[in-house]
C-alpha cells in the first residue's frame, strides 16, 4: 500500500524551507543511472549556501533552477565541492521535474530540452577532442589513444571487459590537469556502440555514474571512428546508464529517461 504524507515543518521553525526532488537520470528504473537533486527556487541564494546544500546532498550534482520573466530558466550545477560549467544528467533531471520542454540559460550558453518517445532530449555544445600528449597510467590497457576536450581528457582502449573491471588510481587522476578523465572502449553488447567510465575527483566525484557532458566529447570522437552520427552508449559504472546521441552540426543531442525517486524537505537558515 502506498501512503503519501505531506512533510511537516517542525513547530516553531522560522528558517528557510527548501524542497528538493531527487531524480535518477539516464535510466528507466529507480536506483540506476545517475541521481541528481533538483531545487526549484524563486531566486538564487548565496553561492556558499548552494555549495553547502550540494555537499549535504552528497550526489555528483545538485541543480538549482530559477524561472525568468520570459518563461526560460536559469540553471546552475554544484558537485559536493565545486560549481561546474556543464552537467548533462542534472539538466535531464531538472527538465524532467519541469515537464520536459524548457530552455535553460547556463554558464555553457542556452540549453534547449524537449520530450520525445518517453525521453528527454537536450541540445548541448559539441566538444570534439584533439590528440594530446598526456601521460595517463592505466595498467593492463591495450592500444591507448589520448585526446583532450575543453575540460576533460579522453583515453580510448580496445577492451570493454577490461574497462568494466578497471580499478582506477583516483589519486593519480586527481593530479591530471582536467575536470575529468573519460575512459572509453568499443561496445561489447548488442545495440551499444561504445562504453565509457568517467572519473572526476578534481571536482569531488571519484567516479560519476552517468555523465551527460562527457558525451559531448565522446559523441564526436566515436562518430569519427564509426562514420555515424546516431550513437548509443552505456556508461559502465556500478549503477550504469544509457545515453543516446545525435550529432547536428556543432551540437550534440543527448537523450535519456529519468525517474523521480524521492522528495526532500530541507530546513535551513541562509548564511548572513
């Protein structure tokens, strides 16, 4: 039996009340994909406060969204330790919370979202990686190729099985001059063009479960290798998730499912 109860504010509480929705993104089943917390606010509070909330939620990203007078929305993303310029799964989660069709204004420019075939589709800037001379230590990996995007380092290997079982040296990855390390291999299951894992200890996320923004780099890389502009990928973290991509000029259309899993009422006092 499902019983829904309205959260109660403790008697005498005079601080700020913030409601957050936790959404599993890039999955059609709860407890998979990548969870993000979404706070729909009337105005952005101080940065320090948003960072504290993100740290309290302790998810790879917490999204804060504010409606604009023109009907669009401003969107910002925080990991437990830093604000980031672009986040795919938290954008998907926020669009899911707002109904699917929405335009966000972000540090990475406008991001248009729409619903289609039961999924949320998001238009993101493409980030084709270029060949780079970067030393990345991956014991046991074969046929490595190293490239760099605007913020991330991409390493391609031949063996998806090795990638799925790889135990990363998080301390060494944190020393790289990059937001994240993306490791990718050809797909090893029907319908999957490639697999990947993403490690981002520099921004407080040792391994990200499913990273939409990394596919802005992965999509043009694998399009170059396969000759196709329509791709399907699986991010092989412990939770796992599926990302569908379509390249359209200098944009990557990312799409995935999302599932609402919880609602949280946070009783906090704004600093100052």
